[in-house]
C-alpha cells in the first residue's frame, strides 16, 4: 500500500528552484506516494501512481473549475476554455474536440505536417545550421492552420509560430516569458475572434468540417453558441497544442543523438517500433511536471486528509520515472513499450484517464501520430550535430534542450 507523509512548510520556493524534480524529490524523501504541503499558503495534497491518478480524475473527488491559476489561463489555456469546465459543460465542450481530433481526422493533419516538413527540409542545406525546435514549430504551424481552415499566408508563419510557442513557454514563470506569452495570447485571440465573426457573417468561407467551421457552429450545454472570443480560445486550444509537439520533436532529436542505435529501426518505419519510440520520448523527457485541481469536498487518500477547496496535484514527471512502473526509468528504452498494453492511468505525460470523457488531453493521439511520423523523417534526414549546449535544465518549466538542438543538414536531405 502506498505510504503517506505529514504536512510540510510552504513549498513555493523549492518548486521555483527545483521545477520538475520538486514533487519527485519530496515524495522520494518522504518515502511516500502522497504528501501534504502548502504553495503560497494554500493547502496542497500531492499524489503519485496509477491508483492516485484514477482518484484524481474522478470528478467526485477533484474538479478543474477554479483550480487553474489565472496566470496559466492567461497564457496557456485561455479563460473559459474547456480545461476549466466540469460536469455536463465539460462533456459537451469536450465533444467538440473529440469529434475533430479523435474520429479519423488525424491522418489529414499528419499528411499536411509531412508535406510541410519535406518542403522545409529541402531548404535547410542552403541555410547552414538550423535549430530543430524552431523549424519544427514553423512546420507544425503551417500544417495545422491548413488543417483547421485558418487562412495563413506563408509570410505569416514565423510570427504565428513564435506566438504559439510563447504561449506554452511562458505559462509557468512570472518573468518576461510570462508577459510575452500573455501578449501573444491576446494578439492571437483577437485575430481568431475576428475570423469567427467573419465566418458567421458569411464574409469568410470556412471549409466544411474544418475546425473553424465546427467551432463557429458549436453550441454549448446550455444550447447557446460560443461567443467569438471563447470560440477563439478553443481554436487556439487546437493549434497551440499541435505546435507544442515541437518540444517532443526536439527531444526526439536529442534522443537520436544520444542513442543513435535506434536510427536504423526508425528509418525502417516499423509501426510497432515507431509507436514505442514516441511513447518512450514522451515518458523519458520532461513535458508537464504535474496537473492540478481542487478538492470537491473534504478528501482523504491513504490516510492523508485535505479540506474541500484545497489544491490536489498529480505528479506526472515522477510517475513517468517511477521504477515500480518503468524498470530502469532513466534509461531510454523504446523496447519497453513493444507488446505492452498501456493502462489509462500509467503513462501520463499528458494526463490520465479517458480523453473522450475526462480531462486527459484529447490531442494526445495527435501528439503520438505526429511524433511517430516526424521521428522517422528525422532519422532519415542526413545531418550533423555541431558543438552546442545539449543540457535540459529541470528547473525550467517547460524545458527543452538549451540550444534547441542545432543541426547542419547535408545536401542529400
């Protein structure tokens, strides 16, 4: 049975200093899978493990409404977004994303991303060193806007990609990255709200079945359409997470550089191995450190009690490196996912549970599909990795290779 620990003093400063390692360190030192602490004075229960994930994603225990801090809503998710809803309101809004992201539409996005990658890759040999992270963000931006029906001229791609990256990059900091993210979100929300209004007035034609058309026509649980700004928020919540796959592409490149023995198997594009590789990249590398909600009522988990309204955190990074789930967790071994069925509460880089009904990211299938395809394309690319800083600092959230993974692409790409 998982052990528990007693109340700690406020952990806001250790969280800021340790980043991804904060919760795993605390739980390891306490020899526990649950602990109580405080963040800026607010009571917190922190959990880890598949059973804890099941507990966390039960809406009778933990809710999202009121749990996501305002600064995170103002940068990453947006106010009134699906992530902030619970119950019927969440389920009806979630159906919008499920219909777009999980019912056969992914193949079209993967095809567009592949075509955009090929176009970009033909230019890389002429440009000298390029930053894989930056190039991936532009490829994904170009493709996802085409897929969603958002009109975008080629010259507009770099600025939009930079704004979408900024929204993700600035959600967990109070410094310049945070304010850059807020400005980027405001700018792009206004832009997309105008697009939604133009579509509704018939001034702009949205492709039938596209995300723009579906979001513009969507009606919420109260049978009212989304106001234009909320519709813009949800459009951003389709294109922003897609561009966030840039982090995983950079991590895939980092893994190929550190463990080049996997390159031949990826080049062969064996479907089982490419999927295993995508899962191992998502497990091994740090993406989200934890997710949070608020206790619906007075809660107890393994003897640890927290009052109603307290923050409940699920340790994602720690669970993805728990040796009880993943033998030798700090070894990069895609083979661990071959012929293994993954439980809905085991591998949790993007949350746990059922993405169709719960708060697990519905774009997770897109992440895996894109990463499978782009890892093969990256393995087949002829490039060198020049001297650079390949460190991945755990105190920075979200982190990535310090130099973004610089590559020099050869003429045979």
